[in-house]
């Protein structure tokens, strides 16, 4: 590259970064929308920083993010209106506003982690090999990747069913890992809030899954893809001879890939290990894919009225477990 072209490229960096940023934002926003994740890509740096540093001050945010105090104020206002962060006076100086995620913000952060995991892998797929040393070369590659839709292609590659199943691990719930509880709650509330509401019986289980599910004789299994938790399913003891397959949830980003089927299989195997010959579940015909999927897995209509446990449920299913 000649000196003249280098100078031109440097002078045009602002415009090129702006166009690149807009294209990247549009790609990521389309990905979020596709998977029903109500989040603006431009919120990510502030949102992620507040998650890592709860109670951080506005001025510190401005310095760490490298943006003006006015810009931080504007983003905080949007996130407050969205119910994702809250501003509180610092104990030592009421003029300083501390920023923390709300409970809803914490749950959304957990829901977004599988999406960010996939986006990171898509970027790695889009840019194979070593990164060029020079900024202009890197920028040119980024522009080319966005222009020729390399990142969307990378998303398709990362989310291929075979690739996901190769990296799939179904493992028992580990009480020693706090991530297990927050994913168990966040992944389940994701579909509950989308189709119904979270009922008191749900909140009780989310708050104490070990005490209310595992300790009485049940089990919880977590699905992880290349280490990222993306799904969960539970076996709940209702009586000595009645166990319910419950709290099945897979991140919207990873649905339709066979992960739910693998979770059901793990729960059924656990039920067999307990000597059970039948498994029950409740669902709703309002869910577009749940009941048809369960029927494909061998579940049939049951006269057992387990659906009375939940206001949202209107159908009971059962399956005879063959050893």
C-alpha cells in the first residue's frame, strides 16, 4: 500500500468504522430479534461492564468505556426505562450515582450469554487464521466480512445441528456451581414469560431447586454445548410411584437442534435407574412445538390430572419406560 493510500485510509477511518459499526449492529440486532431477545446491541458494553462491576459509578463507566459522560447518561436512561439497570446514590457521596443490574437485568444477561457465545464463535469462523497486525488490514477484513455476509454465514456454520451435537454434553445439576441455578431459572422463565406467566410454584422451584427437586428424590440435568449451558430439564418426584418430567427449557438460540431430545433421554434414563416404569409430564396445547415433540418421543395422553398443578397447563401426557 502506497503512502498516499495509507493516508487516505487513515483519514477515512471514522467513516469506515461508522459504516462497519452500523452493519455489525444490524447483523447482531437481526440475530437477537430472530431469537426473541429484547436487547439493543449498542447497550452491550455498558450492560456487560455493570454486570462485571455492580455498583460502578457513572464517571468510572465513562472512563472505562471511553465515551462521554453524556453518552453514559443517555444509555443509562434507556436501560433504566427498559427495567434492566437501577441508579442509586453512593453511600459515601450522594452526588455519585452507582449503577447495578436489576433482577430482570440479571436474568436477561444470563439469557443473552448463549447468544454472545454463538456470536463469538461466528466471528472466529468468519476470520480464520491469524489476525493481521496493521489496523487498516484488520479493518479491511472486517469490512469485507460484513459486506459479503461472512458473519451471517458463520452463524449458520456455528449453529449447524451436527456441529452442536458434537459439542453437546448432558450433565447433572451441580449445586456447587452458581451458574446452574441461574441458568435453570433464566432459561425456564424465558419461555414462561413469552407464552404465559411465571407462577408461584415455578418461582419456588427456581429459588431452591436442590431442596424442592433434587433432595426429595428428583434430578436436574443441564445441557452444555462446547461448555456453554443452553438447556435444562428436571425429574420431579410427586409421590413414590409418580415422577414428572418438568422444567424443560432450551435457549431460543439453540432450539430445533435435538438438544431437548437429548435432555429428555437423560431424564428418562435417570428415571429407569430409580426403577420407574412410567413417566408423566404436563404441557399446554398453546405451545407450538412442545406437545408434538413429546408425542414423537412416545408420550401419549394421560388421564392423570397433573395439569392442575399449573394454571397454564391443559394436557397431561405419560410414557411407559422400556428398560
